C-alpha cells in the first residue's frame, strides 16, 4: 500500500521528514475529508448482528495507577480508588474469557499505565498460554519499562505495544507529561526498539508523539531520527486530534498550539457500543474503554455476571436502543472520540466475519 511505502521510505531517510511531513499531513486530511464509508444496508445489518452476538475484545484494566501527570489526560479527575488487579482475579477473568471462546485481549486502562503493574509480564504469559486468546496489546508511556526488562516484555507473548510519548527535548516532555523522565523514556524507547529488532521483531510496536507546535524541531531532533531509524518507518505526531474527556480537559491543557478532535454529528451509534468491554480493577464493567471517567456506561460486574450475560444483557441493549432513538448518554453526548459504527463496519468487515 502507498501509505506503508511512504512510511518505510521516510524510515530509511529520516532527514527528509521535516520537509515531507507537512505535505503528508495535508494529503492525509484531504483524503479523510472526502472518504465516506459505503456499505449496503443488508451487509451492515448482518455485521452489526454478528457484533451483537459475540464479544470480540476484552479490555482488562490490570491497574489504574499512572506514573505520569499528562496535561492532556483526565487522570487527575478520576474518582475511582486506585489499585492493581490481583493475579488471581486476572487469571479467573482470562479463564472465563477462554470458556466464552476467547478473542483479543487489551490491557490498556482507561487511565493509568500497565507497566506500573509489577506482575504485568506474568499476567501476559498467563493469557498467552491459552490458544484461544488471540492478539494481546496495551498502550504505555514506557516510563517503567526498565523495571521489567525489554526482552522479558517482548518475549512474554504480547503482540502489540502502543507507545505514547514526546520527543524533542526535556522541557517539552516535562510540560506535557508532567514528570521529569525524558532521558529515561528515550533510553527505554531505544532499548525496546533495538531489542525488538534483535529478536526478529516478534512484537508490532507503534509510536505516537504528543508535542508542542511547531513540529520542525521535533522532526529534526537526533532523538526523533534515531527512533525512526530503529522503528523502520515514519513516526507521526498527534495533531489537532486530542480527547476532551467530556469537557474535563481544556484546549489550553493540550500541547502548545494543538486543538481538540472535532465531531460534526452523532447520527448513528458509536463503534464503542459494539467493540468490546473494559473490566476495571474492582471488577466493574464498562461499555466504553475511551472516556467513561464518570462511570456512566457501567453495564455489570464480573464478580456477579458472566461475560456472555453482560454482553447480551439488558444494560447494553438499553444503551444501544437509546442511542438509536436519539437518547444519547451524557458521556457520549459530550465526547469527541465518537466514531460512527458504519465506518467501523467498513474498515473491519473481513475481521468481523472471520471472528464469528
């Protein structure tokens, strides 16, 4: 694909990125503005029915504790008690997911960082021991990677690691991430990428940057070029695409010069209502793994209900029915992470059919 070719070309020649990046950004925005998902109603209805019939992604929040204080994150507004899920509860959840039929497993918390959990690698290995657990993934700021060891993590059985960080200089990182850990994170990032290369790239690693504008100094920095060289492809910056956390975060909280993601309308249900479930540290289950900081979309508790009963239960059915009728939950009505279900069906058509 052209996108992959351009990404890998820039990975081989990172010094041209400061000149090419603005053009790539313009083309990308124009493409997204004209691309509209197309699918006939019968096919869309069939795929929607498949999603309703079976959970495909279980997101288990092994911890809701974070070691950063990001300006753009609602972590500071959390009201739930902080904690780390016990290995016993995690293992029980995985066993129940396997009995259900398994699927993909995400370990990304609503807020927090998975690497804060000292038992994370044990939990990943526990999940990986089951063939019915497919892709295992999580997002992290990488601050605590050195406590686990890059090779230990990369050989644990995880499939995807999504890295959120800032590259450029120590002051910018401290302003955005709220902690003075820039040098440690850069060392961890380079170690992770280098070790993954040495092992034959067993894990797919994605890096997203949060930086202050203008970006030219980021693209021309030695740290950025080194990261691109090790990753082997272009590393993009989140640009005017930030989450408002239902109004808790203001634009002045974002990296300098950035804006919130814009949502034009909510004419159909959000993909999150059909994508999966997130299990919180205490066992509560939310239908949204993006911004449900208030707990408006809680639909059960794993200590009381089975995964299947929750996914096919009245609570989820009621939320979906209300959306169809235009009665959008408070969290959803204020959220700018909204993504229409129709687009999700188009982009994941084959994947949905295969997993049924």
